[in-house]
């Protein structure tokens, strides 16, 4: 009986010890949630409150009526599309080749792709404006090329995580042994397995383009972030509303990607 009671007490102590870390995790998540959500709630209250301290949607409904919004939004969307295409065209084949044929270069590629985070954007844009040809300086596509450099660290790490999660060597060899060519193997075998990684790289690139201010300002283009800063001097509520809408849209896309990733994982496990 004594031994049984000791075992019971030890079991309770172990369960209590397991419960403590869970409480600490919830406490940390609660503090982090308050830290991040409180400024957003304050911004939403500022944007959706009228001068008479009543709730109003005027800041949201008046976004399209403010001068320059449509042009700035169109420019940012165009830059986001072009930057995403450039980034994926450059990074997807490079990441696949390094994982498949030259794994010894992985550390070097990781070091190279981290440089845009280490080097300040001001230095990058000043250097690019000094060496870029004149026909590129007169178009917004120069800004897309600069954004592709800034997006490189995030896109590569998203793709690298996706490639690490699959047995790339095995599926490529299986496809090749069944008569598939390299293009067919990449398009029909490798890329479908990288769907979540591609979506993550796309969202990170688009979020960077929609939030980058320094390069667009120094390059004298009024993208959406530049427009938000400039319009803040005339109508602060509208600029805050636009910033919140862009942030919420990015969050929704990230949640959708997470849902698609879990769904594809369940489908793959069910098929196995």
C-alpha cells in the first residue's frame, strides 16, 4: 500500500510538472497577443471614430476618393506581380539545383541570400541608381528588380524549407526512371510537392512589396506605402485605414496558406 501511494504521488507530481510549462506557454502567448494586438486595436479605433467620438466607416469608404490612391495601388500591385515572377523564376530552379546536384553549395547560398538583410536598403538603392542603365531608371521595373533582391532571403528560406520536407532525390529519380524528362519532372512532380512553399514565398514577396517605403521613396515612385505616408499629412484616418486593410489582407492570405498546407498534408498521408 505504501509503495502504491508513493507511485500515485509521483504520478501526480509528474502531471503537475507537465501542466506548468503549458501554463507558461499560454501566458507567453497571451502577453505576445496583447503586445501585437493592442496597437492594432488603437489604430482601428482612431480610424473608425469620428470627430464626435462615434463609430463611422467614413475612413474606409473614403479610401478610393482620395487623390492618388488608385494610381499608387495599381503601381504596387504591378510591382508585386513582377517581383514575384522574377523572384520565383530565379530562386526555384536555383534552390532545386542546389538541393539536387550541389548540396555542398547550400551554406554558400544561405550566406549570399542573407546579404540583402545585412545591407541597408538605402545603400542598395544608391548603388543601383549609380550603375543602372538609363532605360531602366525611367521605368518602375527597376524597382521590381530591387524588390526581387530584397525578397531573396525570405523566398529562398521558404523554398528551402519546402525542399527539406520532401525526399527530392527519390521522387526525381522515380520520375526519371519512368521516362519523364527534366521539364516534365519539375512541372508534374517537384512543383506540386512545393505548393505550400511556393505560396509562402509568394505571400512573403507580396507583403514586402506592399510594405517597402525606402527604395520607392528614393526612386521617386509613389507606391502604396509612399502614398500612405504622404496622405497621412492630409488625412491620417484614411492612411491608417489603408495600412490596417493591407495588414489584415496579408494575415488572411497567410491563414489560407496554412490551411492549404494542412489540407495537402492530410491528403498525402491519406493517400499513403
